[in-house]
C-alpha cells in the first residue's frame, strides 16, 4: 500500500493516480463552488455530504459513516474503480480529505493525502471538469476492526480528541448541544500534525507528538463528528505507529446523550 501522505513529486511520478478534491466547510461556504472556481487539473470533486457521510441525526451524529453502497456508487459515478490509486486534497491541511483517504485505506485501497493541499500546488488550476467513464467500485462493509462504538469509546483507555483546545475544554461550542469532552479523552488537536505551512510534520516529529502511543491499535480517535479524527489516524499511520480506530459519531453523537462529560484539560 502506498504511504498515507505523498507530495507533488510523488504525484507527478504516478500520472495514473486519480486526484480528488474534498474541500468542505462548516461555515456555510460551498466546497463544490470552490472546486468550480479552480482545482488541480484532472481532479474530481468528492462531496462530503453526498459521498462520505450519511444524513445527520441525533442518534448517529453530524457526519455518520456513509452506507457502503452510497460510498461505492458515489465514487463509481466519478469514474473511480477498485484498482485506482487516489490522492486527495483540500485547503485545510487535509482536515477534510483525510476522511476519504482513511475510508479507502481501511478497505484496502491505495489512497493518500496530498501534502500541503491545494495551497502547495505549484502548477496552474482549472475550472474544467474531467469526463471519466463510470467506474467499477465494489460495495464492501466497513471493517469492525477499524471502528469503535459509543460504549467502547466511553470505556476506552486511550481515547484522543482532534478538536481545538477551546472546544475540548468546554470553553466554546457552536456546533453541538453540550460543551466538553468524553471523560478520560486526551486532546490531540488535528492542527498539531502540521507545520505552519500546513504540511505534515515528518514521521519522526509525529512519533514525538504521539510518544504515548506504542501501537495505534490501542487508540480510539474522536473529534466533533468523525472527520478530523481521521487526520489523527492518518498521522499515526504516517508515523509508523499502525492503525487506530475511529469513533464515527464522536462528540456530535455523544453530546446528544445524557452520558457524563468532562471539562478542562
């Protein structure tokens, strides 16, 4: 399997790879509009809400995992097949694109984040939408070994939370009904995986960041709604620590329950 993070040089050396634009915003802006205004040549647009998540609900959270058939058909419609290699990007250091990459990798597909995203692209952008024939992407269930449910997470010994410190501590909450975090969780803000230039830190630097992790298999990764949690999972894998598990509902599911919460550090 290819590394979970690649650069533009790697992409140039693998011209058959399909590039995926996964820009998505929580402030009302349209990722599709951003794609239409200019994207990396040849890139297809993968819509978070249409392909990478089921509809939101209190019971499952703001971005539940997509039905496997919806995921497969959404990618096939874009011309993506089982044997294709995917390199995904956004404009937020991989915060959104990590969801696509992680979903593909747990199914055994070659997929990686483009380090630095669209900001690091040193070539021209285009508004032209590529025309690709319909792909053949198999429907496969999400592997249980890659996921943790609310019960496992509440009892987990090593739970990490990718949200910013203010939301983790319960000082600010503009998306979910209660402020705070799952008791016992440790705050690993997603942004800590990146340099000031929004590129990934080196594997060695990431190993230092996750020094408390011997094997990511023991880690359950959470965030607000199961999106940026994937960034921490990608970072640990890039650091050579193996694969952790995702709690898909994350705080957006947990905060709709009457379960206990914690505030502060």
